[in-house]
């Protein structure tokens, strides 16, 4: 089994964001899971892809929360 890893620079290029953003996300406990090996940070490709899937949206409309007491039928 071959596991592909991305370093911080590769991931920042993939997402067109600053490497510092990834550093800040790690500090805040946000962003995709990562490995730190000997001071070097790498991201498993499968974790990056899972993170992308979790953040896939089909609409910008906010979904009503179940705790708001509004059913999906009433929201239409």
C-alpha cells in the first residue's frame, strides 16, 4: 500500500492559499489532519481529500437547524 503525502507547500498550492494559513489552522486545531515527523509536517492525501469532501456544499443558503423548531416542510 502506497500512501501519498503532501507537504505544506504542496497543499497550499493545491488550495491556492498561503502556507501561513495552514500553519495558523494547525495552531488553532482547524484544517485537515496532519502528521508531524521529526519537526516536518505532512498531510496524507486521503485526509486532505476527506477534508475536501466534508466541506463540499451545493448551496450557499443556510440550512435550518433542528433545534430551531422549524421543519423542512415549514421552511419551504
